């Protein structure tokens, strides 16, 4: 399906651009020796403002690319949406209602203006505002993503620390093989296996579906446990590897010898003195994986029939509901930017040198 | 006077990919209360490993210790990790070479000092903080209150080393091990830090084991000196004896290669030829033989024993007595 390919490549392009912009903004920011020597104290509020201001150009680029999605598709958007059976009159009417006949810049400003007011247009097929369609699908996805990320952190960070502390031993190798498996096994396959074992054979958990939070947190967790593991195992593996690498680098640092010479216990040295120093790359990985979780959710939500954003994308693509697709892409890109901003802020909480640079 | 620390035949080996290497091979020396003992030698001679072996700071997975480290009537090498923790930072504390990397960059000075105090003493956090501030004041840091809230990167090198000293003294230790504490500092700061160490040593009545490669520093602050070469103690003497009549060719070489304000700048400074061999191919006989200008064929036959020349002076050289007596050969080591 060419439309699917276009949309997927569009999402990738948007995320790549966001990444590029962010990394460009970040160059020369962290850990510059010259910065570290400066003893000027900058207040946290000023730091946050500067970081937030840096988001504006990124968001503008996101808006432009997302907006252009409709125009980058091969052929006429209205014709694509209506399919081959549509009459020229129908196509013309739709063009009119979508505003496709107006000059591009007017369309863009109208679209941005509406988007800023929370109006992402009307779904042609469902007949509802895009924003409410997204809202309905958002809760399951957010719950799933948070659950998956919590699982990934709870498994990945301790596994990485253990591997680093026992570097070169069987434990280390076991963790690394586990991580390799976590990265290599696709989430849908893992999801199907989990479903087969824990839902079908053992009957401990529901096979598929979703129960909203209003009906009880425990019920939601029961439904989301298997999808979260399927979705989070790859992040867990990535986090474990990054934790191990970062910890190994930190463990050889002289200040840990100082900590030992002070008479501190091994656990205090590892979990207080080493982990806080090793946290930056781990945090970056967590931030990045959180962004890709949404893409991964599309697959896992389909396998486990969770009515979330992922399923909404897939269904919208099948329906060629471009307005909804556009809204979802904007949402994903903006949340990606905001997550990166959050990671940035966390950096400064963890490492004073970032704050003072 | 009973000794504070008695290191007897200390041997520290590491397992490496290329086999076991012995970084410290049978080192023995003592430190008395209030005494400053220097350990000198080139890089790689095992002086830092000796220092860290006393507190067992090396990676336990790959390090083996043998011999004795007698402290307070007990052998520290028989202590387990928990017992060692009560010694470290409490009765024996340590100052490291580079105060930038030895302080944790992500915690404030106050946190790191307070933590050192709270690790060994059952007092409240508030009291620990006020004691930490007092300690900082004692080390002569300006504005100790403000420093407590600052991070290591906001301090200068000398200030950081003062923080390390305050941390080391926080539990009133009996022995202070200083591993090249002035090497990373500029010259004026160096002398300030040395002066501070000596002042505080007298105030706290602690013994100091001072590791350095700088003979100028040794002359300034040490009472006795232990010279190490490739993991072995090659000479040990009272500081005056060592500078006036060194008995080992290596010590003579070190002394001759130290620049002097009175020396003629047009004449090249004598050097010890060659470099320290690696621990993977330690010579059978005298370990210094390949670089020694007094070498005899029999030097290479078998390991040389440490020979006592006079009270408190010993040297690991078969020609010690002759070299010691032969004052005419003042600096005949190198060309």
C-alpha cells in the first residue's frame, strides 16, 4: 500500500528532522571544559527558559513538515481520500471543504492557527473532530507506553548495573545475551509468544483487549501487562546495554576510590556515587526509547487489540483518513520534542555542570 | 616509641590477561605517630599501589595481598570488607593526586564532606554540616559557608585539594596517606598545601605517609624516606642521611637528576638512562642493573637483599657499603 509507505516514511522524516534539530541545538552545550570552569551561577529558571525558547524553531519545523504531508503525497489529496470510485464533483467538494484550493501559505497559517486552538480539523470518515478521535485513543497508548517504559527501566537499569559490576563473568554474559535477544526478537513475535503462554495455555491473563482506568487500575494492568512486556523488552535491552557501558566507564573513576577511602559501603558507592554520574547516557536512551515507543505501539496495539494511537494510525491509513493521520503525526512529533525537553531538564537536575554552563 | 603503622613484607599482585604481575614485592617500612615518611620513586615503581594496599582500595576481584599491614596492633590484611570500612576514612584516611577527579562532580562539597563524617560518627546531619564547615575553615578556604553549597568544578585546584584534606581529617585519623597530593597543583599552591598539611598534622597529631616523585618536596617535609624501584624498596633512610650519603645507585641517580638553583644551566642535567622495565619481565638479579652505572656481573645472578648499613639506613645493593663510604663519587651515575 503506497499510502502506508508514504505515511511511515513521513513519520520517520519528521522524527529525523526533530532529532537533527535537537542535536544541532545541543552542540557545544554539555560538558565543555571551558564552560565548566566558569563560576557564574545561573538560576534554574533562566536555564529552563533558555531551553524552552530553543524548542520554538524545532516546533516550527515540525509544523511545516506535518502540514506539507498532505501536499507531499503523490496525486491529489482529495482524490486519494475518496478513492477511485469518486466522481470529479465529489473530489471538488472535498477539495473545497479541506481548503485545498487556497494558496499554500494561507492554508498553512489557517492550519497552524486552528492547531494552536486545539482544532486539528474534522475526520472525513468518522465525522468527528480529529482532536476528540485522538483523545479517545490517547489514554490506552499513554498507559501502555508508561507501563512499558517502567518495565524497561525496572529491568534494564538493575540488569546493566549487575552486568557492569560482574564484568567478564557468566552473569555479565547472560545479561548481554538477554539484551541481544531483547533487541533482536520483534515485538509482535514476543507478544504472540507471551499471549500463547500466559493467556492461552496458562490462562493467567486476558488474551487481548483493554480495560479503561475508570474500571479499576488493577484490571487495566492485567490487560496491559503482556503488551507492555512485548513493547518494553527492546527498550529494556537498550537501557541495560547503555547502563552497563556507562557504569563501566564510571566505575574506574577516581572519585569512586575516594568514596571507598571514606569508608562507604559498596552499595552506597554504586547506587549513590556511581549511578548519578552514569545516569546521563542512560537518561538519553530512556528519552529516545520513549519517543520510539509510540511507533512500536502501533504494532503491539494491533497484536493485542488495544484501542490506542497505534491502532488509530493503522486504521486511518487503511481508511485514507489523511486529516487524522496528520493530527497523529503532529501529536507524535510534538510529544517527541517535549520528551527531549524533559530529558534536557533532567540532565541539569542530575549534573550541576549543565546548569552552570 | 611504638610504630603507628608497620608494613612487613607486603606483596601485592594483580591478575592480568598476560598473567600475574607483582606490583609491590616485599615492601617493609614503618610510620611512627607524628612522623612524616616519604615513599619516592618513578612512575610505575609501585608507590601508589603500596599506599592503596594499606587500605585495600584496589579491585578485590583481581588483587591478591600478602605480608602484613600492622596497624593498632592488628594486621589489616586479615580484615574483611566490613572491618576495613571502619578503618577507611576513620582511622586511616587518604588524599589523592588529582583533586578534580577525586571529588564527585555531581555532589556539592558540603554533601561529600558531611557524608565522610556521617560514615563513621553517630551525629545529626546539622551537626555534621557545621563540623564540615569548621573543617573547611581550618584548611584556609575563603567563604567556607558558600563552598559547602558549591560543586567541585566551581572551585580552583588548590581549593579542591583543601576540600580533600578537610575530608581526610574529618574523623581525626591516626594516619594520613597522601598520594602525590601536590603533583596536579601549580608551584605556589603546592607549597601552601604542604604547609597546611604539616600544620594540620601537628594539630591532629597524625602520622603521614607521603607518596611523591618530587625529591624537593621530600626534603621539605619528610622525616624518613623509602625509595622504591620496580616494586621493591631499594633504600630507606633518615631524610638527612639520604640526601647527604645515598647508598643505592638509584637514589644517587634520582638526587643527581634533581635540578638545583645553583647548578650551571649550560651543563645538561644528569639523567638515569633507560626506563623502568615492565612488571611482565622483571630481571632475575638486581632490578636496577640495566640502568646502573656501577653494575658488576654478579649483580645479575640472583636477587639482592636489603642490607642494613647503619641504624635506620638500609640499601638493596651489593656495593652499598663502598658507595656509601666513597663520598668522592658524588654524582657519577650518568653522563
